[in-house]
């Protein structure tokens, strides 16, 4: 199972890199799916390969709860911000779940400071709120090694980013899902049972995440009266 998941992660990332040659933000990835939605979405999950693989591994979690997965492997927050209107706002969900950051830290699109990664999160949150969409802001998952960028030491950078996200959520009364505190090991990463490569969750990890994020969505909707 772990080998299959690892290969799936690699396939998602490689497909993403190929698509970026002609469509940097990958607006086209969900273009057809966005036209064919058969229900009013409760939540849209905006993210990278972690969200992309999540839906592929457990589509029932999304479908049964009227959630939409809009993750794209390899993406950084700048790309998510570009497609946020297409893949979130125009779908008119009750809330958006934002889970991202590790690809920025991995320098998938070149160097970027933690402050500018944070600003991209803030922009997505502000766009959502301006359009009447509740926000569930998630911490970046624990990560102490990046297999495709071994020279990057991510654990402390992830902690720095999460501290900024947590503070922003508190100041702006947003629901914050703290995956990092719930899943981290002593080195600031994910244990072997939770990740085969140190970055992408196993199904056991996703199961723990599902409970947390569903509670976060319900809390956000209750708070807003939706």
C-alpha cells in the first residue's frame, strides 16, 4: 500500500509539472468538472498533491459530505491564488478549506520568503470572506524531509509559517485546523505510519485529518449560521 501511494504521489507531481509548461496555474485542470457539479457544495478543499491524492484515495469522504477536492499536485500558493476564483469563488461553496505551503517551502516555483507565502494565504482568505465564503484555515502538515528537494530542511520553516497562520486565524476569528500539533513527531515530521515519504499522508493519516477537518467545517458553518 505504501509503495502504491508513493507511486501515486510521484505520478501526480509529474503530471502537474508537465501541465505547467503550457498552463502555469492549471486553470484547465478542473474546468470541465466545475461545469458538471451536481450538488451545492458545502466545502471546497483548495490545496496541492496532499488534497489531490486525498480525493483519489477516499472519494466517498468528499462525495457523501458534498465536499469538492480542488488540489493540484506540485502547486505553490501563488498558483492557488491565481485559480482561486475559478476553483472556489465561482463554485459558491459555503466554506473553503485551505491546506498548502509545503511546496513553497520546497521551492517548487523558486525562492519565496515565509512572509510572502503567508501573504498568499491571507489573500485567499480575504477573497473568500469578500464573497461570503467561510474559511477553514489549516496548518501546513508536519514535514522534516522533502524527498524531491533533500537540501531543504523544512521542519522549522513549517513551524514558522504555522505560527503566522494560527495568529492570523485567531485575530480574524477564522476556524483553524491544527494538523501540525496533532500529527507531528519529535523531529517535526510525520511518522512512518502516517507518511511513506515524509510529506504525503497515508490513509491512516487522512482518516485522522478527516475527523478534524469535518469538525472544523461544521464549526465554521455553525458560527456563520449557514
